[in-house]
């Protein structure tokens, strides 16, 4: 099954995976949760415990939905997940292209290089505390 993987601090990328629960859990780092926030036949599969596991903020999906940790997008079949069609692969690759950084004042798009530098700086600050 072809999916679009979205990791914190990175551009999305296409990946071919087996359509098994174990493979999906491996990508998101634990128990999966499926969300259906779009009108398109697309599932957003993320870690069900992303916040409690203190996974890094990844992307803002809409005004009420924020994803922590890696997630992926896939197509929806009648009873299961399917490959994400090429037109939707491109649409959501563009939508989630820029990594995002979450602060109390809002969510900001950053290039991956700047995101990495910021995370290094934050790590240095936390190490001094």
C-alpha cells in the first residue's frame, strides 16, 4: 500500500508498506488512531498516545486537531485502508510540505534546516536548566 508519511521537522514522503497493523504501528511508533478530517477519501493515521508519550509536535490538521509524532495518510477502501491515489498524494504532499513549529502564540511553518537548528537550540537551553 502506498502512503504519504509525515514526520516532525521533515517534508512528507511517499512510502510503500504492507497493509498490516504491525507495519502501521511501526511507522507511528505505537497504537494507531485513525482520523477522517478531510472531505477526500483519506485517512490520517497517527499514534493514539502521541501527546502522553511526549512525541514532538508535527502538524496542525485544522483548528481543533494537532498531531504529535509521525503520521501517515492513506486511501480508504470499503472496509480497510488502501493506497493513497496519486492525485491525493500530491495534494497532501503540498498541504503538509512545510514542517511546523508549535508555540503558545501559534503554529509556524519552517524549512527543515531551520527546524533542526531550532530544535538543537532548544535542546541546548533545556540542557542548561
